C-alpha cells in the first residue's frame, strides 16, 4: 500500500526541503553581514526551512541549497545584518 504524503489542509508540512534541495529556484538570496550580527537567533528561529545552522548560540552561513529566498530572516533581524539580493547577481 502506497503511503500518502504528510499533508494538512492540502499543504505539505513545513521543513520539507530537508528531503529535496529547493534552493535552485529562488529569485533572491540572503546576504549576511557577520560583523553587524548580534546572534539574537531570530533568523534561525523564524526560517521556515531550517537552513540557517547554529552551534552553541552562534549562527553560521545560510545553506543556500535549501534556502527558498523568502526573506523572512531579513525581515525579523533587529539589526538589519541580513539583506536580500537578486540571485542572478550570484550565478
């Protein structure tokens, strides 16, 4: 018997990029300024795909293979150390 995907209300559950790289279709990417970062971890907490790794309270570079370019990390950053930039500039 074929197992149905885990869906609720017709939507696939959050965090599914761990199963498939989705970063190739984004139109913008986050640019993180490490010098301005205060490690508040808001970006890590609010990233819908958990593609901003952290170790012992310090964030690391965004995993662009999984980042969808939604910009939530930039919006929630209190010191504006994350800016969204056009993906075409980085190809």
